[in-house]
């Protein structure tokens, strides 16, 4: 019995396992762009607001970056239009990419 051959044949039947979506990434100064699809990170201070029903900080909702820039204190701000029609601004550390 050729165990290696059997395992390779069995794995081949599960091609869908290779179609796992890419993991979300932290939004950074380097990777942010207008049109990027994002979500609020679970580590964001605003995530808990969404858990408590604040629709301006929706959890498990995707949004689109509509603008970004630098504040006077050199921190990056990112304006997001949420799929629930809300709009809000965030620091890059509050957002993750969504696929």
C-alpha cells in the first residue's frame, strides 16, 4: 500500500480547501487607498461601540475608503462610507482589510 499516493489522491478531492480567502490585514499608511474595502478591527476602540448598537461604527459590515490624509498632529485619518450608509473617520489602526 502506497500511503503517500493515497493521501495525495484524497487531498486532490478537496481542491476547495485551497480556496480559503486571504486573511485580513491591518490598514497602514503604506497600503491604504481610496476604494479599499475595510471593516472595523476587533481591537479598535470603536468595535465595542458597534457591539452596543452604534450604527456609525458598525461591526461585521464592510465599508469603502472614500478619502484619507494626515491630521495636523501627523496622524493618518481615513474616511469610510459603510455599506449601511453611514460615514465615519478612523485612524488606520482601527481598520482591517476585508476580502
